[in-house]
C-alpha cells in the first residue's frame, strides 16, 4: 500500500519539472520575438535616416549646380547686353559714394562700364554722374588714365555732371572729362591728400599701460598709434603725401588746361560751391544730367551703363572661396547622381 503512495509522491514531485521544461520554450518565444522586433525597428530607422540623408545630399548638389549655372548665365547675359548696339542715346555711369577698391565706385566697376559705353555705337557721349566725397587716389588715378585713353581711342566726348559733391578723388576723376557741369550749390574741389590716425601714448602713460612692440626693421612700427612718432617718420610720411598731391595737381592741370585759374588756394585742399568752381575754372558750366543730354549731347534718351551686381554675383562675393569650393564639389559629385 505504501508503494503506490510512494510512486504517487514521486510522480507529483516530478510533475513540476515536466511542466517547467515544457513551459520555458513558450515563455522564451515572446522574449525572442521582442528582441527581433526591436532590431528590425532599429534597422528600418537606420535605413530611413540614410535615405533622408541621401536625398538631402542630392538636393544640395542640385542647388549648388543651379547656383553655378545662374552665375554663368548672369555673366553671359551681361556680356551679351554690353555688346548690343543700340539707337542714339546718352550713356550715363554713376560714381556715387566712396571711391575704393571693390566698391561700386571703384576702378574695376567704373572702367568696365566706361568701356561698354564707349564701345556702343549708339552712345553719342558718355556722362559720369558724380556724387562722391572722394576716396582712394590710386582708384581715381586708374579711372583718370582710362578716361584719357578711351577718349582718344573712340573720339567720343565724356562729360562729368556733379550732383551734391565732387571732392578729392572724385574731382581727380572729373578733371579728365571734356567738360564739367555742376549745380550752383554743389561742393567741388578739395584738391589735397591726407593720412589720418590717432596717437594714444599720453593716455597710456596716464593709465600706466606699457606698450610692448617687437619689430624686425627699425621702421616696421611706422605710424603705430601706440608708439611715439619720430620726426624722421613724420618727414617720410609728409614726403609721400606731397608726392601724391603733386600727382593730383598735375592731373588737374593737364585736364583743365588754360581754363584753370589757379590761385594759392586752388590746391590747398579747400572746396567751393559749384558757382565758385565755375568762376575758378574748376568747372565749366551749370547744368544737370537732363540738360547735358538734351542741350549738349543732343540725345535725350539716357541709358544707364553703371555696373550693378545681380543677386548671383552678390552671393558669390559674400560666400567667397567657400561658395566656390562648394560649387566645385557639387559639380564633381554630379555624375554620381545618374
């Protein structure tokens, strides 16, 4: 009687082992499925991210290529427009603001516009419409020389018409014109050269600040605002200014010729009203752009030849070398898109 009971106890004690051994695979299956699902989601997310990144790369490549093509198209359009011959007109070129390298009134822009205006058979004369306080004598000298050359090459007159001001480097340019027209209240002249700066040596001494400047070459710290100016340096700078001033004076005398009524003040750096400038021979007549086109040139139609950068050119200059490199990379990568 005890034996069956023993066997029953043995079966009962072994039953849980059988149940657990059979139940484990069932409970492990969901766990395995969960891990696989997570892995699948990760893989799908990675693939989606790679696809999105690839699409953006393709987009930016096309964008750089489009910008590059826009630049080429803009340059070609401007060149085509510059070579187009037109009906009789007065060509005008703005010289406004500071005359400096890279500026709208710099030599590169003005010279290019003048060449286009002179080359157009429809232009009866070229007018420089000036409103500038001056700027670089180098830029002004380049423009002055080019005016002389173009006038001789094309046998076509060039007039300067002054609005508010034509001072310093601006007058350096105007002096090469056939005639200069001003308003009676215009500011004209300022035939001089300056070099300005600041000196802080006294302030530094009061504040107890010591200047530590190391140079190789005894004049490398020339005109350093934090170092005292020596008499030798001052004399050297003055010699440079006098030489540039004389170049300015020679250009004015050559351009104005016998019309100029020079006095001790003419080349002193002073400036005058338009009416005074006419009386002194610094200008020829009172008149506006419309007056010159209508009464002098006899071609009332006015065509603006001023070089004005388009959007693509402004972007190119703003981004500079970085923009160019990006365009180049985009163009190099373009074959991979096919």
